[in-house]
C-alpha cells in the first residue's frame, strides 16, 4: 500500500534535481568569467564572492535538504529489502554533502589544499561521491532489477570521478568531470522520483478507466 510519504518523496526528489539543474545553468551564465568546463559547481559560491550567500543558502542548502528528506520519506516506507535500505542510506550522503558544503563554502579556486573551511568542504564532497557511487552499486544488486547493469556502471563511474578530480593534469576539466558525476547522481534521482509518482498517479487513473 502506498503512503503519503511515497508522494512526498517523489515530489521532493524532482524538486531537488530541478532546482540544482536550474541553478547550475542560471548562475553559470550570470557570473562573469565563469568557465563551467574548468571550474567546479562549488566555485559558483566560493567564500567571499558576491553571490556566495544567495547560492549557498538559496540553492545548495535547499537542494541538499530536499534530497535528504526525499530519501528519508522513502526509507520510512521500506521494511523488507535490506539492500535497498542500505542503498538509500549510502545515497543520502549526496544531500548531506550539499548541506555541509553550503555551510562550509570552498575557497576561491576550490583547491585540494586550503583553509580549514576548504578541508571540511573537500571531505563532504568526497563523501558525496563515495556514498552516491556505493549507493548506486547497492541498488544494482537488488534481486530482479531490470536496470542492474546501468546502475552498477553508474556507480563505478561516480567513484572513478572522485579519483579523476584529484589528478593535477586534469585540473582544466574539473568542472566537466564533476558535472558528469552530478548528472549521473541526480539523473537517477529524477528517474526514481518520476517512476514513483507515475505509480501513484498514472496507474490508478488507468485502472479507473
């Protein structure tokens, strides 16, 4: 039986993904001299920059909270599938990372080494890809899943991106590399949310007809 938590999880997941996609596009166009190929998403709101507070608290923080709440609502409705539950817990690090990275914005340039604030930012950024990648791998292990292989490939890709971001000679492509990982993570969130809502609203309508 579906519960109100299922509907809320779906809408929150879509809202989180939609807001991030819009904000990433909008602010990348707004900021002068911003290069999305080279600069990371975090650099849109680096500490001390003019739009740091609006982006951190108006974009990154709500994106993280909505993603985390979506998974929390979904978690409450599941009791039997331990692999899915562990996958949700691991994937929740994506939202958690957005929250903490908003509270501890990166230094300008988002270096691998920097201020204490940068180190906290880097830690939670790494946890996002570790948790998100591992979560996708766990989702791919759910028995009977028809999308197990794409999920596992996506999980490996996200974990690989974490390594690629630390390689110095790829520094000019950090923005592109990071956006690939973010697109994979939030793409799966969007798909799962859309399927959830379709089951709630489209199937009952079709049955009624």
